[in-house]
C-alpha cells in the first residue's frame, strides 16, 4: 500500500489478449494500490476471467478500440470514483509492479503532477532497434512539450488527480500514441513532470500485437500531427517556405539553362510548379491555423 493510507490510489492496466501475464501483474500491483482496474480492450482469450480471479475490477470494451481508448476509460473511472492518484502499467509483464511505490512517491511526496517511468540501466532489456525508434519519438514529442522528454513511450506512469482531470478531456487518440499525447497535453496544462528510473523486460515477452515498424510509424505520424496543431508555423509554414525557396532556385536554374541552350527542361519546370504551389499553400495554411486560435481566444475573452 502507498505510504499515505488516507489517499486512494488506482492502478490502471490496459490490455488485450494478455492471459499469460495479466494475473501476475494484477496480484503484484494490488500490494501497492487501493484498487486495480483492468481495462480489457476486446480480448478474445481468458484475460477478463483471469484478471477478475486475481482481484481486479474489470471494464471490457466489446471490441478492440486501442490503448488510448483503454487509458481514457481508466482515467474516467478514476475521476468518477474519486481516486487521488493513478498508476498506469502495461499488462504484458514488461513493467515491474514492485516499482510502483517509486513512481507514486514522486507525485505523492515530491510535489510533481506526473511521474514518468524512465527505462534505463543494465536491467533494461530494450533492443537496440527499439532504442533508436524511441529516441526519434522522444525528440518529436519534445517539440510539443517545449523541453526534452527522456522516455515519451513508457506506459509506466503515475498521476495525481489534478493531472488526470487536466489530461482526460483532451485525449483524442485511440492507439499507442497515447503516451506522447499525455505529455503534450500535460505540458499545455502547465503540469510538473518528474522522471523515475524503472526497469523493463522484453525477453520472451510479446510486448505488442502490432508490427513494430508500423507501430512506430503510426505513433510518429500521429505525434507529428498533434504537434503540428500546436505549432503550425513550425511544422507547416516553415517547410512550405523552404519548398518555395527550393522551387525558385530550380526555376532560376531552368531559365538560365534555357537561355544558354534553348532547351526547355520540362521535368524541372513541373517540379518547380509543384514546389512553389504546394509550398505557398502550406505557408497559407500554417498562417491560417496560427491565427484562428488567437481569434477564437479573443472572441471568447470578449464574450466573457
């Protein structure tokens, strides 16, 4: 149990087809929290039954909706039932429930709103190719948080009630991008972060039901879109401006080549047209997306 027994703590375990590991994760997690909630995201095996037998409350999605949807369901349950602190932990056995107290301490005792599990050390079994992919997603997520994120994809985290209340209404993604989205939304809300060193296990574990490459690309694509919504000038207008500049240089080269040889480079002219038109549109879209939120805020302020 947590050090302050008067505070109610909840462990949320999103899972799908984790019958081999869910029982152990639930039993170990129950030692450190007031209640364990398993969000069964459309499992076809015995996950739901085993989780209940191990002592968890189970909420089931009738069909698989994605990890993000499962986390939202868990967060809403925490709010509806007045829990003070929440821990999220994967049901595949990758995370060690014995480290739950360390995560909780950073939000219960040290004044932080979100405690992020930071997978580091010799006991962390993350393959090298996963480390590379994680680092790419870390840097991308950092663009939306205004500072470097050490482990944007670790699902082992702790939140106080303030953080859950701030984040839950803003979560939109249903898939594995939820970890990055949480951090971006938490930053927007001005929440305080802490990193907590944790271990992780990969050997002999089926840690994802999705192809790792498509998983990483889907997360990257969604994170870029989320960040682009926050910084349209950086992610839309700036690339558009670069495209226009490249198009202009190629256009000048095409005209010079024609003046010297009287041969018109049709492929180059097509590329120039595409770069200039697409770039100009991107600049216009970025500027528009940057101005609209400011206009809406002004209108809202005047209405109030």
